[in-house]
C-alpha cells in the first residue's frame, strides 16, 4: 500500500510532504529535515496538545537527544513562519507539557481536497504495510464474477464520494445564519435589582434589591412568581453568590464594620454566619468548600485576593505572583477549581481585557492575552468611541466548560457584555464577539450552571451635577438640591469657581463649562484627548487648568484654557509627564499643585509647579510630599496659603487604606486628619480654612463629611461629622470614586449624583 502524501495550507503558508517543501506567501523557505518533521507532526495532529515525548519519539526515533533539541527546532519553525511565542498564531505552548498547532488547516491529498479529516489522514499515513502480501490475489479469491462486482462497488463508492463533496460544497456556500438569542426580562420592580447568581439547577436566581428601602438578598424563579426575601438583618446586604451544592448563599453585608456572610439558600432568621470580617464580591469554589473574595470595592486601588474556608480559619492571600507584575481588578475561580483567574491591565486606560490564571497553591501563571488581530477589534472600538477613556470595567465569568470568558466592556458610557472563546488547554483567545448592544450599562453578569444562559442587570443611569445651598462655615446644607447639568453630559467631576458663577465638568461625554445660574453649557476641551478630571478654575476665575491625557498613553500635559479668548496653552513647554494630575491653584494664581509618579518608586508624589504669567513654561518645581509606601493624591491648599490637605493611600494586608493628612505649605510633618477605618477621599477646605470637607464611604455609600481644623495649632478638632445622607441607588454619589470630584464655596455645594435603576434579564444560547 503506497504511503499517501499531503499538502497542508494555513494562512499564507503551504507545506508539501511529497516535495519536502515549505512556502510562505509564494516564497520557498529553507528548512532542515528535523525542523520539517516537527512541523509535519504538528500538522498531522492539529487542535490537540502534542507532548514533548511524542515529538521526540516521532522525529528522533531511536536516537538519544536532549529536550533542548526539540525546543530549538520548535523555535526555528516559529521563526520560519513569523510566529510570536507570546502572541502565537500557529504554535501554542503548553508549559511543561508540549505544543499545539492552533491555526485552521486545509488538507489536500495528491492535488485534490481530502474527504478525510487531518487526524484520519495521519492514521492512514502511519498505517503499516507488510513487505510481502501473503493473501491470495483478487482473481483467486473472487474469480471473474467477483471482479465485476468489485468494479461496480468501486464505481458506486466513487459516485458516493463525488456526491458527498458536491453536497458539502453546496452547504459551505450557504451563509451560516446568525445565532438567535432570546432576551428575557426576569424582574419588574422599581429601583435596582442587581448581582444575579444562579441556583445549581438553573431554576432560580438570587440577587440584591433595594425594594425594601435598603439592599437585601432575594430569590426568585426564572419562570416567574413572587420573590422571597432571604436576608433581613441590619445593614446593606448585597453581592450574592449561590454555592454549587445549592446549600448556601454567600454575600457582602455592611452590618457593623462589614464582612462576608453565608446564609441558607432558603433563608432563615438568625441562621446567617460571618465567614470573614472584610472583603467584597464573594465567589464559591466549584466544590463549595471555599470562598474567594477581594479587599477593595473600588478600581482606584489594586485589590488583594483571598480565599477563606468555612471553618473559621484565617483567610489566605492568593495570586501573590500575579499581583507583583500586573494591575489586577477582579478574580474568579477557574472551572477546574484548582486555579484562579484575574483580570489584568497595563494601566487604567488599557482597552483590551487580558487575564492571568494562576494555580491556587502557587506556580507559573498562564496569561490569556489577546492576539494582535483580536486586540485590534477592541482598540478600533475604543478609537471610534473616543480615545483615552478610563477603564471602569472589571466583572467577568468563566463558562463552566472552560472554553469561554464572558466580560463587560464600556465604550463612551455604553457598557455591554462580550464573549471571548479560548482554548481550554492553552487558555489563549481564539475569537471575541459582543453579545449585548444596549446603550446603557449591562453589568453584573453571571453564567448559568449548564453554560447556556447569562443573567445580567441592564441599568439605566443618569449622572448629573446637583447644586445645594450650603453654609460652609457651619457645615450645614440649608435646602433641597437641584440638578444643574443636562443628563447627556454625564457629569462626574466638578469644580466651581470661587465666585460661584462657573462650573467646570469632566465626564464620559467630554469637558464642559456651565454658566450659573442660567445653566448654559459650553464644550470646553476639544481635540483627541480625554479629560478625566475637572477643569480647575484659577482664583480670579479667568483660567481653567486641567490635565490633558494623550491617546493610548498614561502621560499628560498641564493645559490652561482662557475663558476670555477661549484658547488653551500648554503649561510646561509641552512636556508629557507620566500620571501628572492637576488638583489646585495656589492663592497667587502663579503656581499649581499636582500629583505625579516617581519614575523610580512608581509612587504618586505631591509637587508644586510655578508658572510664568504668559504660561509659556515652568520656571520651577518643588516636591512637597513623598513616601515609598504611599501614593499621595488630591492636594488642596487653604485660601490663606498656609495649609495643604491631601489623601495618602496604601495597600494594607486586609484592605486598602485611604487616610487624609494635612501639612504646612512651607513643609513639615504630616498631621493625620481621619482615622483610616473608612475610605476617605477628595478633601476640600472651607473658605475660612477651619473645616475640611471630604467624601467618606460608610455602610455601602459615599457621603460628604466634615472635620473641624484649627489653623493656628495645626490640628483637627473633634470627631468627623456627616453632612449628607445619600444611601439609595435612586440618588447616590457614584462608587467609582476615582472618577468623581465635588466642589464647594461658602454658599454652594456641588455634588455628582447618580440616579440608578435596573432589572435583571437573561440571554440564552450564549454558548453557541
């Protein structure tokens, strides 16, 4: 039996077994025999992991060689094909195991498309033939009549094969119809229903809802019916996750100082149990024995990831190696229960979702990074949506099969759910597609146990600037507020001029100047940059300065815009500085306070930049505060120029710490203003310099708080006190605090307030 030869074609490459040749884009490539055999064996075994031992036996049979010979041959194949080991198109590496050919291959036999699969061709090509055929010839076995029968049978087989090819050619010419996915609304309440999680049998979902006046956990049948309230204790109860064995629901509670709790899935007063006294977003392991959670709710600081058992033993930190090398935002269990996957990003503006999967007991991580062609799909969308948009997404989930990752991604306010198909062995992306297309946020996604459906919350949110009458010297809001910006602006960051007539706004839809009290809205910043922070008005109100962030970069310029001639000029001779953010003007109007990254420590420091009156360049720069263990943000100076208040952030073992400090503008020790037990942010001075106002996170919501300060003795006086009480999604300060700023004068308090509602929907056939 003659050994059959094959021609393999993939991308612009052709490998001809008969002629022992490799051509790429029509050009013949020089190839050594052993290198050709390595490529040949991989092509005969596509889409499966070929172990190193298999390759050594096939290519170097009967010869004793080291594994390095195989490694060099594979590297040579990659070099010939123009493949990248970090972003492979053809040959994927399975660490410590072997290799896998990952590109689609067309197989041709003797110049004709083969009717068999590549695996079948491999088996046929390897079929042994004896040196001597000892069976009798066909004539002796069958005689003349038998020969005629064989001829007829052969003709019928040829006709069948020809018909088979014609049929499949016709089938291939018919466009594949798009997958039909039914979208079904599950909840119909007012307010916000969010954080859906499936029961193991897929018949129920649990979720958090504010229908009772605060967040609690509720359970409801997918097919309809009245929901049942599961939690009834004090505090907000949210972020539910149903255990795979169906016994418990884990959740975050804000009761007391907060923590992770579990309760029986059918509820029961007094049966809830605290598992750990800190953490957010609990996730059960596939065997229901452990809970994964993270230390931070906010994207403004990298969370630590922990695993807790149910026996009360101390939780254990995981993903330590991944956290050393990446910015992690969220983590979930891999379906095998032995590994954990984290969303990683190069920086806050990285448009491409990438993931790192690390064994829970330590070991090398596998990074699932987008191939170039897939990455371009995401980057093109980001460019079309507007460059430099900060990342606000972090939720994702594995398909139970381990063959796909579902994730959320926002482009200019439209947050949708996407699916990334991955190779279950190498975890490398193969394809990406968008599953939802609504204009509002589709978020808090969860995959059904059988992998066929998604549950998610479709939100409706308005983010507007609200104005309140305010006695800054006494810390009192004296009247109801009202919105002063239109819903289209999505006003997240605010800065009010000292005379109260101009409001600078930075948000998802650009940067604006709002004239008060008539509410006239005028675009402020044009060009290809994104202004993530509000324009900061100079003491006399003539200039608005801001950090202009360049596309696909973490570098920025300080720019001043004139309200008189409506032109902008770059401060600092056009220099681009990594992570430089402007926060305040000094009283003389000739200097500004900024935070900027130290190139050696990679920590944010506070600097004072002096500028000349013509804004043509920097004349001097002075570092005010720096520390290797802290990032310093939000520096603001008192009206008399004597005191600076700022935020110091560090990552403690069980939580990120954001504490407010003050120091003399001329230099000196830090003076601690808040106790660090809560996340305290955005410090602002009262006009008289005797009160520091700030945003503080308590019981699941941010509100405005204040603390008195003695400018003579240089220390806080008394305990902090609460100013506002926004504690419902119907009207709240957004939790993504890094994208929020507020402002005040003696008579006005300006706050960004979100009005959020949403219901839970399901989408089927997501695995198709």
